[in-house]
C-alpha cells in the first residue's frame, strides 16, 4: 500500500463567481507542497450528482473511490446565510464507509470578517455523523472578495501560509494516526 | 456481497464467537481490521441497544494491505 498520505481538497460550492475557488487553489498548493502527501483539487461543480434523489443512492464511483483512497479531507466551504452550501451536503451524503475514521479539516470562507466561523460550526455535526474526525484547527478566510489579486494570487500570503502551516500540521498528524488506527487497532 | 463470504470462521460457531469473526478483504484476501461501529440510517431496521435512534448498526473494516473499506452488519 502507498505510504504517502492522500489528502484531497474539496471546493464545496457550485455558485458562479465564487470567491472560494481562489481559496481552494491556494489551500491545494499548500497541501501539494507537503512532503509525503498526495493531493487533488476536487470541484463539486464538476461532480454532476443528480438532484432527484439523495444519499448513497446517488453514489458517483469516481468520487467514492477518491474518498475511499483519502486519508484525510480538506473542505473549502463558503458561508451562505450562516450555513454550508446545500450542494456540498448533497455530495457528502453520497458516501458513508469511505469516511469512517478519517481526518477532516475545514477552511471557512466569508465575505465578512469572521472567516467562515459560522459555516464551520454548522458543518461540524454533519461531518461527525458521517464518521469523519474533525481537527481543532480551522482555516479562516475573511473578506474573500478582496483576499486575492486579479490573477488569483493571495495578497497577504505570509499570514495565510503561517495559518495553513498549523492547520495542515494538525491535519496530517491526525491523518497518519487514524490511518494507523484503521489498519491496526481493533475496536 | 453476502457478509458470509467474508467470514473466515466455520459457520457452526456460537454467537459470541461470531462477534469476533474476522472479515477477509474481498479485493486482496488479507485479514481486515475492525475499527469502528457506526449507525447507518439508510438501513431500515433496528437493534435493541440503539433502537431509539433507528437505523442499523454496521461494523467498519479496513484492509491493512490494500486499504479497502467494507461495512458489515453488526454480528
């Protein structure tokens, strides 16, 4: 089995003009630079889940395989009306076994100054019920429309790299520990 | 796939032994590790110890060789 960790970054909104796309690309690049970690940027807009059913009945083989392979997940999630995008929930609900005892970290994105803290809080119980293990560091991206230049480069790079370093340090540690536990420690 | 396919122990074991039955990875044949119990609300039945919540109790198993993940109804 591959000894590298696999930690994909999931962009959790399909909305046109989404500011979270730049955040997801920035976070993806930070994960990509980590030694011993493989990653992928997953855009839920590209997943094309049907909307006339829900849950595991609409499993997408490629997305399920990606989640099954993952040791941890990073969710980049904008705050819409104090909560998470419905389409993200729709996509996440399509799996169950693929998530159990895997680490997850959330990067909240907001137009205002609270860095998506309310979407993070609202998402935590959902992730717990899916069997994921949440870390205690978050990514917080406030004022998302003004965080990046016209080329998508983050303006205050040093601050955000420093924050992501702590976030990813915790996520990678948790991913390693849980992988060992899933493979070796029986309940 | 039928859960009995994955049982490595004889079929005539008692209930207590069955609870300890190991799951064999359907992909590579290695013995899987049982690391979690999870209520699955997509299952339409219940067990005595959590029937107040509904759903069905599942065991989560991961293969240490190939990483495959399987759920099995709790024994």
